[in-house]
């Protein structure tokens, strides 16, 4: 199972949705320039992400220059063929994209944020 992560940045580019194979598999790629804590403008980080299947439409309402928060899964797989060296492919598969202003206005925060239970001080540990 892949682990979920988040990043914040400015949309740099958005590709068109592309179909692959006979079964109608679709994929859309986009690039985000990271912003936020720890990012240095003199050394920008550009991250390529992908949307697959029904998630391709998530980028329809965005344009380059929009500041977004992206939730994504990190996953990878090995590929090998006879007579060729083994290769490892890594994917950043986005599943949620929100404008930074929208997430703050709606009170939305990290979908992974948890509220800590309120324990009394007399817990025996």
C-alpha cells in the first residue's frame, strides 16, 4: 500500500489528458513549483505529479500560476524484460487538489490532521 503525502506550491504547467491502450486508461500530468516552509527561491523545486482515470478532471479548473495544496500517494514498481536491466518506476499520484485560499477559507486543513484525545492527568502511564 502506498503512503499519502501533501505538498504546497504554484502550478507551473498542466498537460492534456492522454489515453493509453485499448481499455481507456487515462493519465494527466502537471508540475508544481514548491513553496512554503523550507523552500528557497534561489533553488526552486519542481515536482511532476500525475492524475489517473476519473481524477484527470481535477485540474480542469486550474491554471499555471495558481497556488495549490496537493494530496498524493507515493508508489513505485519494478519492471524487467528479458535481456534488459531491471528498472524502478516511481509515481506521485495526486488524488486531491485545492487552491490555497479555498482550503483556508473553508476551514479545511490537512486531511491527515488528527485531533488528540483529551486525557485526564491521572492516567497511570
